[in-house]
């Protein structure tokens, strides 16, 4: 997954649209796989075959298991960037580090702001994030401590439905 520089609100929405298009492309490949594979063969294909598509480069394919995790973290990062821009409209340019890339998930030199992003798999997720602040009960969570923010999501609907 890449490092992405967001230079405008239109750019942010374009990246979101790319992620949705890649998800549709992955869904079509998955539907075909589900009709042709069964049992352990299906699980093998899901784990090792590159049938899923990078949310920001739909020509690049990956295994489905890894891409599901990375796609939702990417969507949370986009939602986090949108929230930062709502509160700080001049926070451009903003760098998003998507996937296994060093550095903070969102980096904005202009407003001296960084953010960490994650897509939680359970409502109780957040024990490891206590250093960022108190967990809240909303579906999209923003932690803020010592100038750092952490965006998390326990419900994917708030991330991909803009």
C-alpha cells in the first residue's frame, strides 16, 4: 500500500471513490471464486491467491485476507483525514501512510498534526490505545492527547458511507 498525499478535499473524495471501485472489483472476483472453489481449496485461494485489489491502485492485486484488513484501515484513514479537514480546513497537504509503511497514519506538517488510525474488529478494542486518551462510545472514535489523534472505527458503515 502506498503513501498518499492529499492536496484538496476533491482529492480526498477521489481517493474514497477509488477505494470503493476497488472493493467492487474485488467483490466480483470473490463471487467467481465462491462458485468455483469449496472447502479447504476455497480457504487456500482466499489466503494465497491474489484476487483482491489495492484500494488506491486497482491494477495491483493482493490476497483477500490481507487486503480486507488494509482496506478498512485505509478507509478509516480517509475518514480521519476528512475529520481533520472539517476542524482544520487549511491542513493541506496531508500525507496518509496506508498499510505497512513507517510513520504515523496521517501526517500534516502545515498544522503540526499526526494521527493513528485503525479499524477495530470488536467493540471492546482499544486497550492498546489507552495512551491516546479515553475511549468514547461513538462508532467513530477520536482520541486526542499530547497533540496526537487516533481515529478508530467499530462500525464500518460510518467509514465507507460518506
